[in-house]
């Protein structure tokens, strides 16, 4: 692949695949524990990345972002199917199912930050590769958690908002779900393009994600004794 080395791929794509796989498996597992076995029956409660990989979202899109030197790396997997009507308490259990993915990513980020202290045990020839994987695992997992908690259906944050808001607010928000991807594309790509034409900073979503991600990473590094 021109413009990108195998080393770069190995230290970015590997942590990304792990982050996405655990994120999706967590959704399915919590749904199963709360009464819906849809994902379990389909084999989606699994740490096998092949069960979750979306060819475009997990491989092609991150590759394009890497090649284009985008300011952030993003990807996604096949959404885990959940029949919310099967949950024991559909409205509140939907919140727990949605939170499971981002919470798992924060846990993975915490483990990656903690593992920095073990780098001295890694043989010299491999230490840099392991360090880069851990650094990128920290970054990717926090970005994935923060981005997914944006209150836009069908992102996890949108599902959480729908489950917690009063019905008078939750109902219109839930109706945005079919248009959520278009809203994200508009906020991530079209608005910044328009802003550049108008000499304005309209890159609102990326700015929010980067700012919150920075604070969360600093907090995790602090609690794990790295700063």
C-alpha cells in the first residue's frame, strides 16, 4: 500500500480491530444478560473479530484516513443486533446495553495505560512496537468511547439519551435514528468544508471529540501513574 508501511498498519489497525471487536461483543453480552439472546444466537457475542468486521468500516475507511493523514482515525464494525422488546425492562435496559460498548473501550484504554509500566519487561527489539500499540490502543479506545457517546442516534449516546430523557423529548430524538449517519457526515465533513469556504471554524463535532478525548486520556494517564 503506497504511502504507508506495514509497521504503521500493525500498530494502528491491530488496536483498532481489538477495540471495535470488544465494543460490539460487550453490547451483545449485556443484551444477553438482560434478556435478549439475538446477538448470542447469531454468534456475535464473540472476541473473534471476523464476526464483527465490516469490510468498509473496519478496514477500508481507517486505511483511507491513514493514507490521507486525517487528524483522527475512525472505524466501525457491523452493529450487533439487539431486539429491545426482549429486554427485561426495555427502556432502562437499552441504556445499559448502549453503555456497555463505550465502557468496555474505557476499560481497554485503562489497561493499555497501566501496561506502560510493564514495557521494561519487553525485549529491546520489540519494546517500541509494543509501546506504539499500547499508545494507539489508549488513543483509539478513548476516541471510540467519546465519539459513540455523542447524543445522536444510532450512536450509543443517542440510545442512552432516548432511554433517560422524558418521553416528550425522547420520542423526537429517536425519530432521528434513520438520519443519524447523514447528520454525522454533515457534521464531520460538510460543515468543516463549508467553514473553510466562509473562513469560519465549523468543525464542531471533531473539536468536541478531540477536546473530551484529550481530557479523558490525561485522566487515565494520571490514575495509572504515568504523569
